[in-house]
């Protein structure tokens, strides 16, 4: 399909009288003021709050009736009274009842008539007074919706897509869950933007990949792009349970009772073997990036160990190949919403993004730098494009050093072997802490201290050629910046933030729905090394990404590991390291047995995206001399925790 350029919407010139009316009722700025910004001119307290049930056209629960999903709407009353049609901001989520949204785990609450009183998060409080409707959708099988949860599949995606269709007059909705009285969305112009963190943002990705008309933009935050890559890394299991656990976790009690058949299909379709099945194909949105009509504003934590940064990297690359309008924020946090790590800037940027994409305001945000990157805690830089122009992949080759398992990293291919034994009790932090000492559980390779900064920007791959001693073996590959730094403590339970008792307010409040939220600040850690990127694989998947097979002990195999996308500067004086090891404790499950693996260094390499390419690496390492690092009491952040199977 040819690349598609998004069309920018410009508002037509209006007469002076109309401009004055618009300034009074919609945006209290003059018609000649630039940039334009929507203003809070509508009453939030008097907003229309209503519930409708949209017919999805599916019968996932097999009861002979078309499933309906519950849609809670908050919209400005005055706009409807004036005949003004408003755009929609939509968050489709499975978490409105079971688990809550945001740092304070807010749930929907309702009045006696069944209309929403508290809508989680700040979106309705802030944007409804500014001339938007906010729509909170209960995914099929959750809260007040019919149907069954199918973890990112047909039911999940089409139940949310049906709401976009209804907003554009292409689907039916009703005023009750089982009634026949129709509800029409005559109050909206159909222009919809989807937003959400984690599972919610994943649904936004999936709906955008259908190419549905009327979806103008999506803002996926820490979102999944392929559900297989959430649970496995080339056959290596990343959690101790599968999507059947997640579906059971988020489903409403009555859906749990009626959806046993769907649950069985999930178990059968997502085997713990790590083999790719048709079930996973239906939950991989990356191949359908060429169908995306919406613009995409990606937000992701580069140290997210729940929805790992590989997800945004492969999605971003696919969108770029298809000419999709894009913007990106990359932070040092783990699985955290930008409202909780860069609040004021986030609200302002999101406001201008929606004004541009949904109201058509020419406010210049589309001409600003594409990327914002957190280089140090609360210190951000921008990039005109991402990855920056001049970025090129460079093959870095490991070599033997003077001690076993303590080698070199450079541009030249080196002969030799290194051996390590899988130790499931150790992790990337253990390996990095002992990078300059021979240990039996890893092979480490480092540059000499750099003479100038070296920037990695994008996704890396590590090709490993190894001979195992057992029929099963798992591999980890880790890129590390060796040198002292202060970073966000992403491995802490709060993943890089501290929640404070003080509150700040973002929008209007009612008795039942406050716009005031607890403030946060960065939670930092002083470290001697920073893990830049990591990836994993089951060596049994050497011949195919789709299926694994038993290994023959003593036989040599080659496999390529996909590492998470990142943007990181290794400063002058620091060293860049590659570590190859087995089980990464807390991040992948161990294999059967205790394999020892022998690496063929001449057939092992890391393809790393460097700004400036091989020339930049050569300059950064020119004249560099090996140095014995002085021991310090500092360590890396605590060992990464297993994030317990919930993309929440």
C-alpha cells in the first residue's frame, strides 16, 4: 500500500460576528490570536452524563443475542443546546470495575439512574469544559458489558471499534442493556481520539489497525503492539502464566460464569510452549500498520519491564514505514503514566495535541520536535525526528580478554570462545555488577572508556552462536552503560516515582468526581551502571520464530535476539558493555535442566543503532585505553521484579 500522509484540518475563515460568537461560546480568544487553544467555557457540573449500550454485532458468549458494550458519556450540555457538535476523547478499558485506573486506582461510580458519577482520571474534568465529550467504554465481558474478554483479540478490538462506528452513525446503540429504545450520537461530529495506558492503549493500537474511519488520533501509553511479545520472547516465557489468567482477572463475575468456552479457547490457543499459533496472529497489530489512518502519539518508559520497550519500537517502525503522522515521549520510568512523571507538561502537550487533531486548531504542535526524551531524571531533551537522522546500525563484535568471560567489544571480528552456565538465581543486575570479574553465569564484553559521548537510538539485535550441553536453553542479551549515574529507580515498586500527599487540580470538579490528584516526584537511584536494553530467546527457536524444537547437546546453533528500543547516551569516560547469559531472574522463566553454553565469538555480534554510525563509534573509542575500574559501594538498581502478568 502506498504511504499515506495525514490531512491537516483547517477551520475556514468566519465573519466577524461569527468569530465573536465563537470566541464567547467556544474559545475566549480573538479570531486573530495564534496559536489557538480551547478554553474551559462549558460547565462540567451541568454536563450531560448518560449511558448507552452499543451493539457490537458479535455473540462471543454464545447466548444467541448480539453483545452490547456499555458506554458512559460525559459531554457539555451547552454545546448540545446550541447545536454544536463536539469531538470525542475515548478510553476503552477492562479496568473500570475490577482494578481501577491511574495512580490512585479510581473506578467508575454511578448514580441511582445508572449514569456515571466518577469517571476515572482527569480527561473528563479537563476536556469536557473545553468542548470535548469524554467516553469511557467497558470492554466486552467487563463491568456492565455483554460478551467475553479475549485479551486483545476480535471481541476486545471490535467492541471498541463498534463505539467509534456508533459515534460516526454506522452502528446501533440502546439506552439500556436489553431494551429496544435507540440512542443516537447526534451530539458529536464523529472525530474521535483514543487514549489509554497499558491494556487501554493496546486497544487503541488495535482499533487504529482496523483503519476505522472517524478515529483521528490515538495516544497509546505503555501499550502492547503484539500480545505474543508480551508473554514470550522467541519462545522464552516472560511470565509464569498466560492470557487465560488475565482474562479471568478482568472479567466481570457474570461474564466469568458464561465465558467458559472462550476461556478454553484462550488456553488452547496460547500454549505455554511458546509456539506461535493463529491465536497470536489475531493479536499482532504490527502487520496492519499500513491500515492506520489515525495519527499516533506514543508514550513509553524505556525501563518498562511490564510492557517492554520492544512493543513501541516495532510499532513505531511499522508506522514510520507507512507514513503515519507520529509523536513520541520516552521516559526513564517503568510502567508509569506521564501524568505521574511530567504532569504539567503532559497536560499542556496533550491539550494542544487534541486541539490540533480533533478541533483542527493550527497551534504549531505538528511543527515541533517529534521526540521528547528524558535523559536524566526530570531533564528532557528533544529530537526533530526519531530516531535522529544519521542513525545507523553498527555491528559490534565481542572478543576474548585476559580473563575468562571478561572480554572486549569493538568493530573487528575476533576468534575464540567463551563459556557460561545458566544460573536462574541471577539477573541482569548481578551480571552487570560483576562485569569485570570472571563469573560462571555470564560472558561480558566491554569497550574501553569512551573518549566522547556515544548515543544509541532505536532497536538493537544480538546474534548469538552457541553450543548447549542440554536439550533446552534460554538466552539473555543485555546492553549496559558502565559508569556512575543518577537514574529513575525503575525497579522500585513504584517504578521511578514517589507519590506525595499534596494534590493539584486539573480541570473542574463535582461532589462525586474530583479533578485533584496526588502529586508525585522522581524516585532516583545512584548507580554504577545502567541497563540500556535487554532481550531474550529460547535457543530451541533458532530455526523459526514460530516454533521451538529440542536441541542436540554438543551441536552449534545460531539465533538472533530482539532487544528493546531505547534512546541513551553513554557519556565519555563510561564504557558500553554487551552481556550474554542464560535465565534473567524475574524476567524470563528458567529452562529445564542447567545448560552450559559455549559462545562462538566469531559468529556472535550486536547490531546497535548509533547516531553517527560506525564513524561515531570509531571516534568514541579512538585512543581509548583499557582501565581497571575502581571498586565503589554503588550498585545497579535492585533486581528487576516480575510484574505479575497484568499490563495495568
